[in-house]
C-alpha cells in the first residue's frame, strides 16, 4: 500500500483556507478596508473551499503573460493550478541538460502569491517529449528520465504539491495495451514503475499521480488502467493518485453512476482521485447555442457533483477556463468547452460547476421510453432482425426482452418511434441493464438513430459495455440531443454483439436532465 505520511504540502489546501480566513479573504470577505473592492476569492473558489475540494485550472503561459483579465480570473476563481504545457519535458528541457524554467517559474511564483497549490504536468509523456530522446539507447533513456525527474523535483521541492509522473501510458487499441511511445519501445512497461520510483527517491513528500485520458468512462481502458494501478501498488510502487482527464463532449459522456463507481474503485486502491483535465465540447450536438450551453451546464454540474459526492475524489481541474484559449481551438475545430466565454462572461457551465460544488446534482425527469421494463410484453419494441422474445427476466424480478437468432452484428432490439417524447431534445440520461446468451461476454452498444428531413440518419452512441452471460450489467450514459432539421423518426437500438449471440435487455430509461 502507498505510504501515507502527513506533511505540510499534503494539507496545503486546508492550510491555505485557514490562512485565507485569518487574513480576511475567506468566503464572503471583501478583503481589507476597501468596501467596494471585489472579493479576493470568486464564487467558484469559495464554493470549492466550502466543499473541501480543490478546484483547479490549467494555465496557458502565453495568456498569463499577455492578458491581465486572464491572470485576474485565474487568481480569483481557482485554488489549484496546473501548467498546461510549461512543465512538460519538451518545453522544460528542450536540449539534453539545458533547462528553460522561465514559464514554469512564473506559474509557481504566481500561485504562491495567490495562495494556490500547484500540480506539475507531466514528467513522462510521449507527446511534447523532447526530440533528443529519440537518439538514446534504453539505458541512456532511463538515465535521462531519472535525471529529468530529479532535476525538476529538486527545483520545485516544497513548492509544488503534486506531479503527474506518467501520462497516457495505456492504449487499449494496441496489442500490448500500452501506448506505443519512445519509452515503451525502448524500455517496455517498466518505465512506468521506474518513473515513480525515481520521483519518490528524489522527493519523499510530493504527491505522485498517474494521469490518463478516457478513464472516467467504465470500459476496457478504465479496466486495464485499474489492473495496472493495482499491480503496481501491490509491488510497492509509490503512486499517490490518479487523474481522470475527462475531456468530454456534451453529445455523449459517462453517466453519473458510471463515473462515481469508477472514482470509488480507484479510491479503494488507496489512490487520491482527481478529475484532472475537465472540459466539455458542445459543437458535436446540433442546436442553438442556448440549448448547447444548457447541456454543457448539466455536464459540468454532473462531473463536479460526482467528485463532491465521492470522498475519494479530492478535486477537479478544468483544462483552462475561458473558451478564448482552449486547446481545442488549435485542433482545427474550435469549440466552446469551458466555463467563461471568449469575452470572460460567465457561461451557464460556470453555474453548473457552482451547483456541483454545492453538492447539487442534475435532476432526472420522467422516463420517456414507453414499456421500458417490458411489463406490457413487446409493446413498443421490435427486432431489426431476428426474433424478439419477452419473458420473465433471468435472475431478476420483472420481464426482459431477448433478441434471438441474430444473423448479423447490427441486429438490434429497437424501440418504437420516440419523436413525440424526445421532441424537446436536450440532455438525457440513458440507462438499462443487459445480458448476453450464447457467448461468455460480448460488447453491447446503445444508439439513438435520428432521421431528419433531407438529412441522412445520424447515429448517436449512448453507451457501450462489455456484457456477460452470468449477470445483468448496467449499460448507461448521457447524451445531448439536438436536431439539424425536423426529425422524421427517432429510435433507440441496443445490439452490437456478434451474430448468433442473444441480446437481453430490460429497465430501459431515457430521462431528461434539468437543474431546478
Ligand atoms: O510553444 C510553441 C510555440 O513556440 C510555437 O510557436 C507554436 C506553433 O504551433 O507551438 C507552441 O507549442 C504548442 C503548445 O501547445 C503551446 O501552445 C504545441 O505546438 C501544441 O502541440 C501544444 O498543444 C498542447 C497539447 O497538450 C500537446 O499535445 C495543448 O496546449 C495542451 O492543452 C494539451 O494538453 C493535453 C494534456 O497535456 C494531456 N492530456 C490531453 C491534453 C489535450 O490534448
């Protein structure tokens, strides 16, 4: 199990809160003397302190240097900062042994002035790694890694609360399950363990995190990473925490239960869980801006609310805070994934974060799917192919539908037209339970197929899960539904297993989400 020494850095958020109250800049305070002055801490920062969670933002060095409004909001609204790029290996050590500390120093200095904690990001990552690493042999690379970690930790000893030691080492689309990187190719998976051990030797106090993309969603990647963490911790590898990056889109993101269960299981390994890079794209959901931004508010509220509800989650870091500087804008498809707009106005998502910090979760309305429990037999359900059989559910109360004699992978259990029920669109929570027969396990997917006037069908993936033949598995997810034209047909489909595998389903729900 991981070592658990109490030290100043680990209790910094509490210390900062106490210090801030002593100095008169805690919740509700307007700071010293001047009654007209802005509160030193904004609403987000005060709400995070009240919730006992860290609220962070990734810091863009260019914006920090050139944009006073950016710097002012960063200081006011967040108590935890992560350099977005300045502490990556490439920017920090562009040539072997030659360091470029200026941007990182600025962020750490400012954080101290603003009583914010810092998380460094990231020692070992295949992106933004310096090109000189490519010329090194295995042992040279290991030595370079050790040197880089030691030098950086030495410089910021006592001033940085935590580091992402390894980032994105898992890729379940490869044969090995590991990311094909300069590190993996030269050293195999041992580089992960080595990096953590080097970091712990260099600084016995700082918190050491593993950070990964796509973990928030239950599934193969989350499972692989969970097993990796379990194995490493069992071998005594010093890992203190895990970051769920959480780059989501409002047209599809994990359900609350899914996210909470995932947080819980990693926390039960003894890891501090951080939501480490939260942003929520909106433009993949058609519809006007108000509808998209409302769905985005719900997404932020849900993720932040999940962290607040789970004692094992210590905080949420947003990957930036203003749409003006989001990394997504540089990816060729600009979006509006953050909580302040491009002119620094607070968006509905800002209120979503506030509500989440206050422990208020989005509320689900009535189920919009008729006969989702199959209590009226197969009414309102059909088979796109194969035979639909409704009977008493195996090993649970109530009824279930099973699709048998499927001769194609796309043979699915299909709902009646849901147009009337779903005409308002918006954020929806989908849930169901599924089982397969005729195979030990198979991946199932729920989709919403939306046909619109003059537009080809759009297939929205609601959720995927690996189902098995021994017990019911939850298949759930969230979707932001919008329309590009008048809908002519909307059906829900559950299928995806190989031909010949029976798909069983019950408790199907699609509930609209709101935030009263
Ligand atoms: O600093 C150089 C600048 O000198 C040069 O003129 C300019 C020309 O394009 O590039 C600048 O570097 C860019 C850097 O951002 C700073 O703006 C890089 O090209 C660009 O690749 C880099 O993108 C960053 C990306 O990681 C790198 O893959 C994004 O800002 C950053 O938000 C993103 O963050 C990652 C996390 O670290 C890990 N998780 C995923 C997340 C999103 O991809």
